[in-house]
């Protein structure tokens, strides 16, 4: 468990993964690649919980948003 905790504190990109945040599916894949142990997604969720990690969902970004129009739309200056 200590090795997994150490790995989770690093960026997934350091292990060659395309994602920049850990999720249960990626952790499941990482455990298989590193330890050759099959786990379920739910097991990985429990690992996150035991290691006191919290879910963070990245916020979306509008692709063609105009910053001036966004500032004008805001209610507070």
C-alpha cells in the first residue's frame, strides 16, 4: 500500500500515462502493470478512500469563449 501511496502522489504522466489526474480506472491499470494483480474499479475507489484522497473533477473550458463578453456577462465587477 505504501508503494501505491507513493505513486499516487506523483503525476500519472511520469509513468507514461496520457492523463494528468489519477482515477480509479487508471489506478486499476497501474496496479496491473506494476504488480500484475487484477483489481476492480471499486477496489481502487476504496484504496483512494483509505489513503485519504478526494475526488476532483476538472472544470470544463469553453473552446471559443470571448473573454470580453464573459467579463461583460458577470454580475459583479
